């Protein structure tokens, strides 16, 4: 379904590789209003701070990048990290957000010449890249506190539980590494289709979603991960990112090379689930019927955009996204 929604757009002047809302502070009055974008291109490439609503998008600050940006992750509402295609320096850049100013703080050394993805917790930063390294940093230390190497390109990463990191490879495998010890990872794979995105369910973290280069979406239960619970043909081409909504955790979003930003309305299937032991509610993504249920899927950009949407973020029912069209979009999720 294509939706016609209230939407603000702003020409960014460069292709956008990463788009993220600035996390909320602890204030109960805080609302989603600021976002960071990371750009790439043959001429200009930058980190930019924007003020966003569904009525207007305003550029607040911009800082140049020396190489194409390929990763963005927040440590707090005042600190974030970017990665890029910088074979000369091979570093991640730590930034401070000081009011409406973008300030470089420090650099983190990485073994990947081309960083493909950056993820974080409040205390740790994980990066992966084309050379196959997964490295975990403490932001105050230049050298990684954990490093391991796979035999293939790693495209994406996500922290999982307290001490583990999930990574997705170009060979179609998802590996789970325990960063407290050096050793082999536990793995799950289905077909030799490149994994581009990983999302961990916000309230039931054993539920994992993978997006792939063929436009398919896989749902896994990490407690018994031999086979995926469900496979969906969601897009006509590569799905770059996948994310479970923070506040409505059974809703899932994907963005793709086909120009669509889809919302998968899993919350509407909430009646399908049962109860976990102890009285907890089962997510509809875990039910055996999920592959056969008719799910409402909405294209939040209305069907007019045909160029790749490379990145997006969802916070408090507000969605920001951007990509090859060199335009930043801000709209509402469809059940707002």
C-alpha cells in the first residue's frame, strides 16, 4: 500500500548514506526534532545536523568529511561516531554535539580500510568492514578492546544482549561473537545471499530480523536458530536497513534500493500470539502462522520516489530517511 502523508523534504546536496535521529535526553519533555546525516559523493561529503518536523526541515550545521561516510552510531544525545571509506587513515571519528555545533573529539583506529557499518551502546562502539574485521572500541581508547577477522566482507553489525555482537556477511551468514573471549562465533545462515541489515527486537531480543541483497527479509529466533522462522519477499531489490520500532516493538521498517520505505504492521497481528512462560506476551513475529498471515505493509513515501533510500530512523512515530535522491525526508509512521 502506498500512503499519501504529510511530509517535509529538503535538498541535501549530496547522496545520504546514513540518517539517524539524535537520541532523546532524559527529559520527559524531550521530543524527536534533531537528526544527523552522513553524506557521500564525488565532490562534497559531510556530516550535517538538521532540525526536522513533518512541516519543515532546516539545516543547522555542517562539517566536511575527508572520505565518503558509511557508518553512524550514537553513544548519547551529545556524542556520536562515524565511519568511512578512508584507506589512508583507517579511523572512526568521534564527534560531540555541542548545542548546534558539530565538533570532532577523537579518532578510533580500525583495521578495515573501508568501514561498512558502525553500531554502539552507551559505552562501546562496534565497526565492521570490507576486510572482514569486527572491532569493538571503548570511545576513550584509540585501539580496539576486541578484534576478530572473518574470511569475507562484513556488511552490518548490531550489539546483542550485554556482551555480544551480531555481524552479517556478504556470504549470507550471521555470526554472533562474545566480546569477552576470543574464539569461534555461533552462526546461522540460509542461502548464499548477502546480509545487509540486522535488527534486534527491542523487548524480546532473541527475535532477529535480517535484510538481504535480493530484497528479502528473514525473521529468526536466536534460541533455536537452525532455520529462519519466516522469509518475506518485501522489496524488488536490496534492503539496506531494517529496524524494529522502539516504542511499538512489533512494527518493523525497511528501506531499499527500489526507493521504498516500508512499515510492516506487526502490531496489527498482536492477537495471533500467546503468552510466554511467566505471563509475558509473545510477539506475533514468533508465531508459526506469521508466514501465512496477511500483513499490512505500507510504503511511507507514497510510491513517487524511485531512487534508492539508503538509510532511515524511527523515533516517537516520526520517520527520517534519505538516499540517492540527495533529499532528506521527514514523515509520520502510518499508525501515528
